[in-house]
C-alpha cells in the first residue's frame, strides 16, 4: 500500500487549507486512517482519525472545532480540512492507514504511512 499526501503549503493565520491522502496498491488491506504531524524539534503527534465507515472520528484537543477529517472510500482518499489556522499548526503532516476498521489515536497501531506534506502557517 502506498499513501500519497498532498495539499500542504503556505497559509496565513486564520486561513484554510485541505490536505488529501490517496491510497494506492493493495488498498483492501487498509481501513481506518489518521493524520499525524511533526513540528520542527518536536515529536510526532496525533491530529485526527476516522474509522472505515466514517462514523467515528477523533481529534486532538488543539484542533477540535477547526479541523475536520473525512474520507471517500470510493476514491481511497482521506481529507483533512483545516480552518482558522494558527502558526502552531506548522508541521509536516503525515497520513496513516491501519488494517483495523476502528480509528485510533495511537501511532504504532497504523501499519502504513505516507511521506508527509509540509504546512507552514505565517503569523
């Protein structure tokens, strides 16, 4: 399975951006998906996750009410709509895929990872 993340770039504080992550290859082995991020000099952290059905979502507290995770299973793609961006959202964003149906906030439960896409939010 290959995951291709895209949509990163430069945004202004208060702006919006949408990340996409497309899965290819043996996509039948993947189910729940998540987004993680790693800021410069910091450890990777959980951002959002969505179950296979899309019915369950999780968010880290710092993005609740601003970010929305969604998925289109027909396109094998997960999205992260990011609104009201803040400079502290600056990071490399990684998408991840796991073989289980249920979403999880735990990074080591995801078997497949994308290469990351950089988001820079200017103040």
